[in-house]
């Protein structure tokens, strides 16, 4: 009887190592140790994709020797092999930030997008208020004090902040569009607005993300959005 049980457990463990197993862990910024959310975790063998949550935690199905790729905008892509385990393996990952070296670029009219053309035009129209800077308290102490009480100066500096915010929003709108969301999720009407409001895109991500990363980001958020909707319906 004991020999039979022993053989059963040996077979069970053996089949467990051959069957699909789970790989989990936490992805962080290697320099700061802060958790990274929405990191893409890709099994190149099974082609399965997972994403880290708000705490940087991920879990994905993987077998011994599967190649797992960790990618995130602004960070160096990392590749690791699934380690040996019986059922669940833990593999924590630290990603390094990319260092960019920009090549010299000459702007020609044909290279500009419509957003860039409009932005340049707006910058020209509002050139004078946008170029205004507070006087130096060292070089011009009297002017610096007077500037603090000037209503015109306050309005100008507030305009500069509003202008920068609007320019940022307009740029995001050129990449994160309702048309793109519809093509990837099938959402229409007010649902598009609800989704995009629930998952706003940050400027840095819109500026650095590739088209593929942009699409994967939308799909991941849409999946999360559907789960939240399902949970809210259960509560009601």
C-alpha cells in the first residue's frame, strides 16, 4: 500500500513538472525599488501575455525553460528563463531605465504633424506672454517684489501654466483617440468617454510609447474595466 502511494505521488509530481506551471513575482524599478504597474510580461513560447498590477505583481503560466520577456516604456527590456519549480515559481525582476541619446535633427515642413504645426502657430501667437519670466530677486529686488503684487503678472504666469496643460492634453489627444479605442475594444457612444475618463493617459507615456505598446496598454485597461463593471453589476 505504501509503495503504491509513493508511486502515485512520484507520478503526480512528474506530471506536474510537465504540465503548465505558474510563474509569479514583482517587477520594480531597479534604481528606486518602486513597483511598476502595467509592465508587459510575455511568454515567447506559449505567446501568453500578462501585466503587473498596481503593486508590480504578475502571474503567468509557464513551463521550465520558457522564455519570459519583461517590457515597459522607458525601461530596458529584460529576458529570463522560467526556473525549476514543482508548481509555482517566484521570480522578482528589477528593470533599468533607458538612457536616450538623441541624434541631431533638422526640422522641415514635410516632417511636421498637424499637431506640431498648430502648436508652433499657437506659440507664435502667444510668444510675448509665454516668454515673460519673473525678475531676479538678486539683480532686481524691487522689481521682483513688485511682480509678486502685480495682477497682470499673476494672470500671465497662470496663462503660461494653462497653456502648457492644454498643449499636453492636445498632444495626448493625437495618440489616445476614441477611434483607436473603438477599434481595439468595440466600445461606442458614451461608453468610449467613460472608459477614457476612467483610464486617462499620462503625457510621458503618450510621448514615449510605441504603437504596439499603446494598443497593449488600451487592451489591458479594457480588460480591467470589464472586470470592474462585472463586479459592480454583482453588487447591484
